[in-house]
């Protein structure tokens, strides 16, 4: 593998980790737990893995562990630091017993089902330490939901004499891990399942999981790009940059990037929903800032837009729900040939409110809502170019105001979507350290015979040697939600807390950031070497949550 000078330097970086993980470990059990909601239903579905205690890892005495083989799966979208979870797991297993082996199932959960694997040796692991991406074994989005899949997994594990599987993934992947752990306990299969919290979206968090890995690096990458655009806007003085950011289910990325870069406008989907704002309300909010800055001679700025904004606008959500019902397996609609015929058909079938909203949308967006659908027949909301929709609607309103003489500025806009740019970046020191510690933690949970647990590392705003490692039962995070028309147990997503310190700080500053007299912040690229206050800091979100 060819490497850049930075890659070579990073391969020699030694991740920092909690004191407890630097030697041998003892297990300290806390109180019994219950699910975050729907306790009776969750307990009935997970009788063997429900109510387990929270676990802390503390320094312990050296002891011998029997030889064992472990499998690891990367599941879902990429997140910076995944390779370090695997490296930490590998090193932890070798510390327990040098004869332990680690097998990587290839291309996600499908590798477990199909029996495709690779033994991960020290030569392979060393090539991927402190690197971004998931290419060491690949990832995939196959869901482990069916009994036959679980049984295929047993076959693959028995073939390799695997005692435990570590699933590195987000909320859906760890929900699958929880189901798998329960099934293997019921079957007395002798296979433990441990999860690790991954997602750049930041929505896999709670009182025990302070942050998911990859969120820190991705937000720093996006914030650098936003800062670059702000420096350019402040130089060229002629463009409004509408920037859509990853995060369909929650606005954590947009909020964190706003805290880092201080844009003129940042929309938070959860606030839009709470205030029952319409699309026109959002447009009016943007227009007001543009007009005020134009009055001060500033015809430029930056606007951050969460990827999932559309679904949080109540009226748009109702429209999408109606379209999903209307167009599912609708042969009459599918038989229409022209876009105009399809548009007229839809307008006639919708309720009055939704029909009016549909009429007001730019034709390109309306077309996306009716034509681009997922395999289940639902609107592919994450692919809707919300930034282009807002540009078009803002431009239209400004043109009317210009004709009325209430706007004298010049409006030129550029649209951006920052997504894949941040998913596989070289992990920040924080994510490199955090992920390595998660992997080491998982190895100890396996050694102590635990299953149905998620590896966690806490106290993350302190120096790494003060971090605290442990595990929480995955059932503790579960609730019942409707998925594809059926109630299913899933890990509860964490939305932006409008009463939380990060949002309250943002809300107290946004008028100042929109003001013509306030300068931007330019975060710059991730720094890997230098003072700790520059290189090792966690996200602004985490610092504000911990009031540091």
C-alpha cells in the first residue's frame, strides 16, 4: 500500500487510552437496568439479555485467559476511526492470549451470512492503524433480522471456532446486534455479541454514550470546508453559500459545525418541528438575514441546512406521507407518460393543504417527490436537494421585494452538499484515541463472558488517561417504534435537545453571527501534532454538554 508522508507519520501514532485499559482489568457491576421505554414489551422480546447491569472496567490483577477466536463486522456507512476499533480489539485480544485470532467478516453483515472472511494478522492491522475508511474488511447494510440469517451466522462461527462477534455500527446495526445476542443466548450457541457505537450523524448517544465515534472527525472536516467558503465569501463579497450537511434523522452535525464556524444562518430541524414552522417560514427567516446584511453592504454569507430538514417540516411531512400512500403500487400513476400528467394527477388526489403546498414547490423538487422512490415505495428524502429548493424560493421572494423597492441588494447563490467528504477522513486524535479504547474495551467484555453489551468510554472531555471504560446492555437503549407498518424494537435515536446547553448556546449567539459586524471563525484543517488544546479537543457539543 502506497502512503503519503502524513499516513506514514500517523501509522506510528500511539493512541492514548484510559488507565484501566493500560494493564489488566477487573469488572465492576452496577445496578440492574431497564429499557428507555416500553419496558414490558422489550423485556418480553429479550428475556435473556434484558435487565443486565452496567459494567465498569477498573484496574485488576493479571490472570490467564483461554485461547479464543473472535469475529468483527463493520456495518453501515463509514465513519473515521473504524480501523482503530479493530486495531484496539486485535491488540486487546493478543494481550489476553497471544494465540487468540481475529477474523473480519467481509463487506458487512452479509460476510457473516455467506461465510466470507479474512483472518486479520498483525501485518494487516499495522497497515490500517490510525487511518480513515472501512476498507480493511469493507462494510455493508444487510440487516440481520431473519432466523435463517442467524443460523447461517452460527455455521460460519462454528467453522472458525469463533466465540464472539463484535458489530461496529450505528443504531440500526446495534439493534441487529441486540437481536442476534438474544437469539444466540436462546439457542445456547456459545457466541457472544458486543456492539460499538458508530455514526458520524451523532444520533447514537444517551446518558451513557457521550458521543458516537466519527462524529468528531467528520464535523471538523465539514467545519474546515465551511470556514474555507466563509473566507472566500469574505474575500469575493458576492456569494451566498447554501450548505447541506449530512444528518437525516437529527441536526447534530449542523449544530456542531455552526458552533465551530459561526455561519450567518443555521437551521436546526428539531426547532423547525417544535415551532411547527412552514417552508415559507424558513424562507422568510433566511430572507430577513440576507436583506439586513445587504442593507449593510454585505451581499454574501453562509447558511447551514441539515440533510433531513424536509421531514421535520410538519406540512412537508404530511405531504410526503400522503404521497407515499398515494403512489405505492399505483399502476394508474405509473401508466402516465409525461411529467405534467403525473403532476396534475397528484395535485387532484392530495388533500387541499398538501395540494397547495405541492403546487408551490419548484417543479424539480416536486418531481423528486413523485418519481424518486426507495424499494419500499417511499420518497427518498435524503436525496432531495433542499439547498437548491431554498435557493430558488429565496430568490423568488427577493425578486418580488426588489420590484417593491424593499430590497436593494444583489443575490447570487452557490449550493453545496458535504457528506462523503467527512466519512473516511484520517481520524482526529480524539477519534483515534476513542476508537482504539472502544476496541480494547470490547476485548475485555468478551474475555469476561459478556453478551448483548455495547462497549462504551466515558468522561471524554478530560485527558484520555482519565477516561472511563465499560459496557452497557443494548436493551437499555431500546424502545418500540413503527417500521414498515410493524412495531419493532429499535435503539432510540437521539435528537438535538432544544433544552440542552449546545443548542441554548447556539440560540444565544445566532443573531450576533448574522450581524454585519461579526467576523467568521475559520477552524482550519484537523491538527494531528502540536499542543493538546489544538490537537486533542473533542467537539464543541460535548464540551458544552459537560459544561467545560
